[in-house]
């Protein structure tokens, strides 16, 4: 009953009509960004590898001051998420490891504990109330957009977590780095944080800041 | 120099001003939904437990036809994600397990393989091109919003994955269930899918549909 | 009282200030797409013809397997809708014509029957409930974003309808084409749809698929 | 191979999990509106009639000053479009009929001529450039959000058009009604429009305004 | 305890990972606009001067027919607001000055009176109701998106106000300019506004229109 | 030619059709919030006073530790901005006054200096670069969403500024208050900020925190 020739004609008709309609927009990082994300890679050059990322499989290097590592799969690392409203990162926390107080200016975060025990929390802006809890393997916790939050390995072994974001470019502003790892003059830091100058200078020294 | 009394006064000033500004909107599921999500639970009754969910820690029951289980943490199960543009679900796939062809009408998906080997893919609407690949532990793959996709355990042991979504209510439309698990008349299914009537009736029987 | 010279000066002032503010963004299809749509055509080269499209006036070619035709006016065909959150398509259904089960990943649809009688419906993802009805001339029906739906000419003469979308690039994924009109291996189709292999091979043959 | 009992169990599992996830949000007009639209009608009480509207099938009453009628299917008339980003209205223009200069504050418009000949146009805010054209049956024209536009029956018989909007609540502000059909004092109208007071008073008289 | 070397290594790690993630998108006005705004200026070339604008400090030239001046800081004048959802403009109104009836197609407006007395108002589209009030120094008033509104200096000295917008490109369509300052044929203006032809021709003459 | 009776009929027709379409959504703060804002006040009870706010006219009380005051006109204080994507606040800075390091989780900010001299700046998350400048009367500066920023009176007299936001509920999280004005245990603050415990305890004492 079904005639192959007419069907092929039909198939061609549909395909031709939609040739330049994209279901996705893999980032072409070589072009300038826009407020909605990067321009799209030519659909004809897109392959499945644009939608797959293997960079989160390995353990991050936690041989550092925070005994922790953040390995992101944002647009810059994983262009396939461009324009799709989602991204992810891997957290590795050695024993005693800490992801310091930070915010994501561009999105909410959902934490999933894969291994170990993590104490995580955030501070609301309304009344500065703190919400924190110790999480075990399989627990999830959500951190509303833009609020200060942290994660600490509160267990006796290494911990691993994955954090998903409601944006392909959530950003990451670690408070300590923002305050102490640049050339913001000490007097301005003191004036805007009430911290003692000695404390500011000490952390500037540690984190590589100046001024 | 810093006088506690004046500071407390300041603190009170700020707090009072922002008393009804919420940083989050934990769903009050007892009230009617809106296009942007559920009305917010009274902030005074919100505690950290509203932002934490332990329901994904256990292995889903895979003793079923698809040898797989989907355990969601969407607004209905985890009211803390309401309005935050993100949610998550756990996939358990026994040996031979399959998450059948389906779409999420309301969001993009990001798959993370935690254990085992999964063959996953999606079909673009432009030219009906298929993008699929075998993923190992630690690999991630993104599925653009609304497109048909699937996951198959292609390994020799059980597989576990977590899928994040760019919406707290991504929805889930499994094609087979949509076509065969309801009272859509067989003649309409045949007419709109080109499937043979016998095939339709067989699957209606299996999936509990009628008509 | 009104002095022409000062008014012209005023007029010039306003015009100059807003010279590069665009009220619209006609797509320049020669440039790469972005997540929010195509870059804008130079406003100085935009004319009324960019906002008018005559391509829906003729009857679509229904000499094909589905006895139906879809003629879209999406961004690719009608660049004037770029960035405006709306588009339209014409449906022609000969006697017995069918628009097969499909979804629009990127938008909701509003159907308007202009001629004839059409049986239209969609399947919700919640409980897989079916909503379908026979529509006459002048009736409208709305199909929520991303859900499977169909249209069948249930009358005795040709039917015409226009379908508007809440996006200039709604996309169109016809389930049959997504499953059978490409090189997705038969074993994967069988595994993810529960269809019999013979059925899959038959439809792959008809729709030009392989594998 | 497929065992009905386990399948039914599976079916129940999925259904139960998503019971309160809605794919749509039919407006409950008895409840207060929100910025994103009306609260949703209880999904259990939703039927196909909530998604179908027959009110655009008849000819509008054009026995009035503008010899035209606008029959809307916005959320207030057609609650099924609530939250879906789309709506539609029917325009009837008798010979000489006119839809006067107006804007839709909340959405872009796509006009489709079904019968007759219509001269339609809009004015851009940038340089006040006018884009207008005579449209015939089957032609479409798009009017970017918020800009002044009009439609005139420029043919020798009645004309019919359907206008789709990128919002379920596009609004409609007819400039003449906004200026002359209320109690805005004549002196304020004169001061803000440069019109002669006599002209303002004349139109206030005609359109039922006062002051 | 804190070792500078490892910290620096950490610092580098974070910085490198986020090198191409932008927190902002200063407009590169030399490139074509997109629906979401202009492409971003290279972040390495961005300096504080991109986020500061001094152009609103001076008094606008009110030696014109409306005895008023609008000085905008939209994307075209202040590229730093590109993509940030906000912009501002300064209003200067000499004695008797008027900002004529107008709309902003792309955003809501918040007026702040800095000096003098201003009578401001808007017309809702629902029932054409007028909301207007005399405002003094320090008062604010909000004008919902897309609705006709006006400002008149109702005091005895010059008035100054600043108007913020919910978009970096709110647009500005002054009704008089849209109707009379272009080549829209007089007969079309008459037909779509009910104004007398003499009135139309008079204002076309004043505002530099033709036709 | 224009007959009053038919026009009134027309007027009634339009009004009736749009009776429940709102152009605005003044917050009814007595009802629960939703992710898109508060439910709307009954339009029949809305008056011009809902769109006007006089609370920013007076000088804020700067007799406190920061010698500064923030007086907001967000939805909680000014329900007319609900759903409109904009709000505003007044900043008063006495000599030596400081608005400490803070973020607005929900929106971008545009600062306008009305009186005095203000040193303002923000820190980008990418590379922790600081952008700051001394601003004079009439200068504006924009702070991208979610990034740490501050304002300091750097002049010899009191300073006044108004800050507009791209959201009616931008939120305000002052870093010091978030870290020290609550019961977040000192050891957690130390662990997540690298600050010395003595410093933390000192500021907790000053700002009324415990733990």
C-alpha cells in the first residue's frame, strides 16, 4: 500500500523545509559571545561528540589549599550545553576539603553526593538565615540562585559530588578570591567588609592579591 | 569603635525592610499550581529539610518490563526546586534495562553515568539525524529540549545514572505509553503512526490500553 | 505657535538618539544562528517585504503517503518573525489526509480550521490521557508545548488549517520519521519502542531508513 | 514475553510519580491572576473542551462606526491558552471597515488574511518609519511587539483575518479609545498630543469620553 | 600553614577554567544586533569605563516645541547595559514642558522626580482607564510595559526626572511622531484615527511629515 | 457621520471583551507569593496610588555603623512594581558612609548619583577582576547581576544615589551580615572563608551573630 517513491518525496519535502531550523546550538567558541550564549556551530559539522563530555570522569587535583577541586562542564568546556539552560560540575573533596563560600551569579545549583559525607549550606538574604545539613551518598540539596553557599567534607574519606546548574554559564564567585586575590586596595576591602587590615593583608598575601 | 547597639539597630532595619522578599519559593503543593510554579510555602515555616531530598539514594525497583526505574526529584517530590529552574532524577538500569524512547516537553536533560555502561542517544527533528554513543562511568551527555531520546544498559552489570533537567517540572512522555497505554482508538493510532493494527493491539494489550 | 524649525530640530534629536535601537530583528540567515535567534539584518535595508510572506496562499502538494502537506512560515522561510516569539504554518489535508503523531520541541501550537472537518488531539504526559475532538470550520484548538499530537481529515472533502506557534522556530519532530527515516539500528528501535522487528523493518523500508 | 501484570505495575509507578506534574495550566478564572497567568484548573476536571474554542466561527458584528469587529480568544475567553504563550483573535471588516491604530502591549502579532483584501501596516519607533502593504487572501504579515499598527479593508467586499499573538494576554490599546473614551481632561490630551482642543472635544463626544 | 605556591596554583586553576565565562556582555556596537542584544566586546578589552556613563549629568536642551528633552542611556549610548535587563534616561522639562503621549514597546518604566513638580499618567488598555497624579521631588511612579503615558511639568520652575526601564532597549514611540512625522498618507491617518484631515495635515506640517 | 450610539455600543463591546485582561498586576501581599510574583490585586480596586510611592523622598537614617541607609521600593514596599521587572532604592551615605560588599541575587543594578561623590565598584567572577571608579553627580554605573559590589562616600559631604534594579525583588545579601549576623558556627565560617577565628568572633559580636 505504502509506495516508497512518494514517501521519499515526502521525506525530502519535510527535510528541505526545515533544513535551517536547529534543535540545538552547539557553541562556536571562536565567535563573540552574545547575551543568550555563543553563536551556533554549523549544524552540518555537529556530531555526537559535541553532546558528550568525558572530562568529569577523573578525580580532580586536590593537592591545594582547599584540598578540593571544581571541574566544570560549562559552555566553555562543553559547548553542547550552549543555549540549553543546564550545565554541571564535579566536586572532589579530600579529607578536610572545602569549597569555600561562593555564589553563582547566573543560576541555581543542585548538589548530588556520590561518595562520602558533605556538610553543605547556604545563607538566605532575607534575615540572613542559614540552612545547612550533613549529606550522605545519594542525598541532594538545592541552592537558590545567587546566594552564598559552601560545601565541606565532613567525613573520614574523600568525598565526590556533582552539582548541576540552571544555566550553561552559572559563573562562580568565591568570596575570598573576589576580596583578596586581586588589586582591590586594602583600605577599600577594610571599609566594605569591616575586616581588620591585618587580616586583609594576610589573606591578600596568601591568595596572591596586591594593594 | 563598633557599637553593638547601633549595629543591632541597623541589622533590624535591613531585616524589617526585606521581611517579605523571598530568595526561594518552596512549593506549597496544597495550593493550585500556576504557569510559573506552585505558590510559595510560608517562609517562616521553611527549614533546611525543604532543600534536601534523600529519595534518590536507594536503588529503584527494576523488576518490570523495561528492567529499569526512573526516580524523579521534581517539584512534586522535592518542593524545594519550585521556581529554581532545575531538577534531577535517578535512573537504574538492570542488565538489559531500557529507558524507552521519550521526551521531556519542558526542559533539556543532562545525563551523568555513575556506574556501568549506557548507550544513549537522541534524534534531532532537523533531518531526523540520530546522535548516539556508548557512555562510561563519569561521562555526561546532553539532550536538547523536547527531542526523542533513550538510554539502554549496554554493559554486563547494573547501570546507574542521574539526569538533571533545566526545569523543576520537565515532564516525561514515553512514546509507547502515550500511544498504547490509554484509550486512544486503535484506528487513530494506526492512522497517525503507520503501524499495523495488529502491532498496535498487541502493545495496547501489554501496556494496559484499550480501544 | 508651533515653529517648524525647532520641531524639525527636535525630531532630528530623537531620531539620532535611537538610530541603533531596533524594534525588530529581521533574520540575516547568512550569519550563524544564536540561542535567541539569528543576527539582525541591517535596519537600513529592511523594507515592508521583510514583514510580509505570501508563501502560504497556495494549496500544498498532498500527493504523498499522508495525503497532506505542511507549509511552514518559520524563521527559515519568513525571516521577519525572528525574535518575535511567533510563527505559523499551513496544513492541507486531502480526503483521508493525516498529519502523523508529532511534537514541536520549541513551542505550543494553536490550530485554526479554515475549511473542512479535522479530528485533532494530543496526549498529556501525566497519566497519558488523550484529549481529542472533531473540529469544524472556525474552531480552534491548542496543543501544549512538546506533547504528541495529530490531525486527521475526518470529513468528505479537503481540509485546510493554519497552525500558529509560540516560537519562530518551534521545530517539528514526526515520531515515525524520527524512528524509521534514519539509520538508527533496528535493534535499538526495537529495544526502545517494544515494536516487533518486522514492523520496524517494514516502516524503515517505507520511510527510507536503513540499519 | 511481556507480562501484563508487571507492565501494569510499571505503568502505575510512572503515573503515580507524575500525578501532580501538569503539562498545561488551564486558567481557573475564578482565582486571582498572577504575573505569569491564572492559577491552574484542577487537572482532574480538565477535559478536551478546555482546549477547544468555537467562538471564532461566526462573523463578528460590524454594524458600528469602524465597520469592523475584533473577536478575541485570549485567556479570558479561552482559558486553555493560559501559560502557553499564544492566543488568537478574529477580525471582520465590512466594506470600508477599519481596525484603528492600536498596540498590543504584551505581544507580537501575526496577521493571516482569509478573505478579501486588507491594507495593513505598522510604524517603527526608530525614525518613525512606516511599513504598510496591501495583503490578499493567504498573505501573512507580522507586527513587532508594542508598535502602532492598523488594518483597513481595501477591497470591494467583506474581509476576514485571523491574528495570532505571542502571548495569551497580548492586550489591546486602541489609541483613539485611550485618548478620547475616558475622563482624561481635554487640556491634558491637548498638551500631550498637540491636537486642537476642538478636535479633542469632538472625538471625546463621539467616543463617549468626558472632561 | 597556608602555602603561597599551592594557593597560586589553585588560583590559576580556577581562573583558567572560567576564562571564557563572562559575567557581563558589553555591547560591541560594530557587530550586528541579535534578538537578545549585541555580541559581547572582548572581555580582555573591557575596562571600568564601559560600566560608567557621564552623559546624563548635564541639562538637556529644552529649546524646542515640547520644552523638554529626553537623554537616554540605552545600549546604543551606554553599551555596558547590554544584556542586563535595565537602562535609564534623563528627562528635562522647562516650565510648561511636556513629554508627549508615548509608549515603550520593550519595557516597563519607573519615574523618579529629582526636581520640580510633574503631572504624570498612563492609560490602561482594559476599559481605557486613566491613572494620573501630580508628583513632587522624591516621588516615584511606575508605568506598565507598552501602555500610553505622559509627563508634564506642572510646576513653576524647571523639572528633572530620571526614568529607569526593565530593558536595555525599551524603545520609544511618541504617538504624534508615529502618526505625523513620516510619509504615512493622510487618508490612512484619518481612516485609522478618526481625526479630521485638516488636523492631520496641520500636524504633519509641524512635525515634518509628508503625504 | 460618526453616530454616538453605535460608537458607544462599540466601546462597550471592546471593554466587555477585555474585562479580565490586566495590563498590570499590583501585588496582593496578603496572598502567598509565586515564582513569578504575588497574585494580582482586584483590578477594580486598583487606583493611581498603587502606582505611586512617596517613601523615597526623605533622607534615610544614617546614624549607624555604616553611616548609610538603604531605602527600598521593592514589591514588599511598592506593590505596583510586581511583575513589571523593575524596582528602585534610595541610598543615603553620610560623610564616611559605606554600603558594604553585597550582591543582589535576583537582578542587575544601575546606580545614579544625585548628590555628592561616591566610589563604587564590583568584582567580576572571571579572574576576580575589580572595576571601580569615583562617580560624581549625574554619573551612572551598572553592576551586572549577582556580582559583589560596594559604594563608599568618597566626598566631603553627604551623598545620595538611587539604584534601579532589573527585578521587582532583586534581593540584597550583604556579605558581612550573611557571614557574621547569624548562628552559622564560627568553625564553619573559618573553614569556608580562611578568616582567623578571632576575626570571625569579633565581627559576630559586633553584628549580633552567635555560634
